[in-house]
């Protein structure tokens, strides 16, 4: 009779251990899924911010290059006109 109770107790303990393990696995899966989602969101935000900074930097460089080219061409035309004016005298 005690052997039957021991077997029931062992079976019950094994069943509860299995269920507890399954629950723990589900909890860990949920935590991992949440961590991965947060990491994905953070990565997407970082990439978007990097592209934004690159775009702003590119726009600034393009503006500076345009201004430099415009000033250089304007100065060259002015000097050429002055040189032609001096030749005419």
C-alpha cells in the first residue's frame, strides 16, 4: 500500500515539476520576445536618427559647396570684368 502512495506521490511531483518547467519556459519566451522587440525598436530609432543626421549633414555640405562655387564664380566674373575694364582704358 505504501508503495502505491509513493508512486502516486512521485508521479504527482513529476507532473507538477513538468508543469512548472513549462510555465517557466513560457515566461522566459515572453521576456525574450519583449527584449527582442525593444531592441528592434531601439535599433530602428537609432538608424532613423543616423539617417536624419546624415541627411542634415549632406544638406549643410551641399549648401556650403553651392555658396563656395557661387562666390568663386562671382569673384572670377568680377575680376574678369575689372580686367577688361582696365584694358579698355
